[in-house]
């Protein structure tokens, strides 16, 4: 009886994970790379340059100019205090495994009603862009999310809003 219960539990967990992964990575809203605005591609390449900084501190300093939404404090005057210790640090340390020039493998476009808090909260189209690793490096492409803000009184240029997966 315990073996049967264990087998059923494993089946349910595996099935749930497969369904969750399929839903989380839905390709329903995918677009071609040619459909991505050049301003978004430019921000993606700026982020790649930022990740090549000499130190994590310099990386964080340079990243502030292109960061937005929940990656900055509610006033929009500084990066979120935990960003450099976790998500940005992970991308900074792992960027060396990714192809340069960047190789975009997939783009998903969706509308977001908001990202962030306070004066730095933005809404608009989010381009989730997957970049591939260098040839010979194992692993899946990783996403970077960039939002094109709409109707914000001061933030008008695309901002990176999702990192930490590299």
C-alpha cells in the first residue's frame, strides 16, 4: 500500500511540475526577433555591456541607468537594496557563459499592468528575451525581461525589469 501511495504521489508531483513548466514558459505570445523594437534590443546590449564591468559594484552603478520597475526602490533613486547581493550578482558571475554577440533564441511579448512600487512603478509591454550560452557550454538559454513603459510621467525609455536567470 505504501509503495502504491508513493508511486501515485511521485506521479502527481511530476505531472504538476510538467504542467507548471509548460504554463510558465508558454509560447503563445512569442514573436520573432525582427518584431522587437530597436530600443529594446539596445537596452539588452547595454545590459550585456554592464555585466562585463570590472567589479560587481561598477556593474550595479552602471545598471541603475537601465533598471526599472521592482529592480529599483519606490522613489526610483537607487537599485533595490538586495539586487546586488542576489539577482545582479548571479547574472554578473554567470554572464561569461553566454555568447557574445548575444544570440537571441526566443522572445515573448506580453502586456503588464504594472511592475514596481511608488513613483518607479511602470506598466507597458514586456519583452522577455532568451539569450543562448556559448558554444560548448551546457545549459538552457536564459531570459531577461525588458519593459517599454507607457503613460509614465517621467520614465519613457525601455527598462530592464527581470534578471537573475543567467
